[in-house]
């Protein structure tokens, strides 16, 4: 007698296009975060301070904040395949210019071009991902997409740091550009028009989704949460060398630990966020709070700093899975623009984090100060989460009341 398949025994099948998108995100993530491990080399080459070199992270993030929604609106009526491939082409061009840049201004401009392209790709990629899985597994599929970032932090960023230290940071830029060329070819094969049926897009429908105040609050929570993480991560190299008193060669090791933590976090978040979104969010935020407090208090102990870096990676990607699922749940009618807004929100945080971190460092408070700053930002994110829960409960009560009123009116009309 054949076994009866149940919901519990049935395996969730993720389409291959999601894995291809995740691999592409690996390349883009290596470019976005890899700069953190190259700040000393770039600062020396461009004859700027490390805080000014850190603005390359903020500039990149700011360009994503502006460029992702703008390019998404401009390409909203284009096929997803053409948008994704076009975004990668723009990314490659920006990466090449960055590799040959002769001064800081041109390097910043090139980084901003690649950032805008990355934001556009994130938006269309997220729309593809949510369209090929059922809503009950949306957070898990989005976590798999974000898994490309975890592998970037685990392998791409440390490898880019090693390449940059041994052969120069420009070689790292060239390597990333070559990886983007390869992934463009892969997406041309797997992201075919027959795999992405879509109705004509109404720009007004996409805009209407943003009349929901709870969506804006969720986007704000993403920004504050990510600012806390990047305030610490953006200056991880000097934390390792100046606070923990380790050699420069230990910076890639610290980046690997953050990447390992990210890999664990995306697994935890992907498994928990669909069923228990609030628990998953608070688990991530609480862990970040503890890890940053440990760095502030005991960062001079090398093993403690490395452990806290690992824990921060775990927590960041655990909480992100819940927040990603939430914004697509609240803005289900506008997946591409919500995807762009989500990318922008993460990068508002990525803009504020290094900028604020640079301010507290320049004020003379030392390289532990970005972690202290992050603690305050996490507390703010927790408060925003509590407010969101209350608004959800109020909306649910209002919906039940309206449904009861309609049912009563229909019954009395009979």
C-alpha cells in the first residue's frame, strides 16, 4: 500500500531560479560588504582617512536608497528577465570603473552606480521569488535569496579581503565584475519568459500599497535594525586590530565568523519566520543587543570580540528573515516596488550606520563607540516592533468588527 503524503511529510520544492538568484546575490553582496575588509588598503591608496573611506559604504547604501525605487519605477512595465539582466549589466560597468578609478571621487561615483544597479536587481529578484512560491513559504524563499548574502559574508568578503591584501583592492573589484558576467549568463538560461508569467503591471496599484502605515513602520524598523548592525560591521577591521589587538591578518577570520553566523541565522530565520514572525524578530534583536554590549564592555578580549562578531551575524540574518516576510505580506499587491523599498530601507540603515559610526569615532570615543551606538538603535527597533504588533492587533479587531457588521446587515436584509 503506497504511503499517504501529508503536509508534514511533503518536502517544499524551491524552483531553480531562486537558487540562481541567490548565487547572483552572492556576487552583489561581495561587492557591497567586501569594502569593509578593504578600508585600510583603499584609505592608503587614495590618501584618505579610514572614516572617509568608510563613507564608500554609506555612499553605496545611499545610492541604493535612491536608485532602487527610481530604477524600479522606470522598469516596472518591462519583463522581469530584461530588468534583471539589464541591472547586472549596469553593475558590471560600475564595477569596472571602480577597478580603474584613479581618485576617491571617481571611486565613490562608480560605487554608487553599482549600488543603484544592485537595488534594481534586488527589487525584481524579490518579485520573482515571491511569485514562484506560495505565501505560506514566502519568508523561507526570501531567506534563501538572502542566503546569497550569508555566503558572500562567509566566503566572498573574506576572500576579497585576502585578494585585496595580497594583490591590491583593484584585483578584488575585477574579480567581482567577472563573477557578475558569469551570473548574467546563468540568469539568461534559467530566468526564461515561460517561467515568469505576469499580468500587466499597474503603477497606481503598486503605489496604493504604500498607503498602509504599518508597511512604512516595518520599513522604518528595517532601517533602524540594519543601522545597528552596520555601525559595528562597517568598522570591524579597526575593531579587530585596535580594540582586540589582533593582527591585520585576523580581519578575514573575523569576517568569516560573521559569515558563518549569517549562514546559521538565515537557516534559523527561514525556518521560524513564517510560523512565528514576532518571536523570530525579537530573538534576532535581543541577540544583537547582547553581542554589542559584550563588545563595549569586554572588546579588548580577542576571543570575546570574535564570539560577539559571530553572534551578530547569526542575529542579523535571523531578524531580517522576519522583516522581509512582513513587508511582502503587508505589500503583497506591489511586490516589485515593495522589494525596492525593502532594499532601500536596508540601505538607509547601511547609510546611517557607517556615517554615525564615523562621527562617534571622529569625536574621539574610540572604535568601541559604534557598538555602543548600535545598542541604542536596537532598543529603538524593539520599540518599533512592539508598536507594530499593537497596530496589527488593532487592525485585526477593526476587521472583525467590520465583518460582523456586514454579516449582521446581510442577515437583517433577508
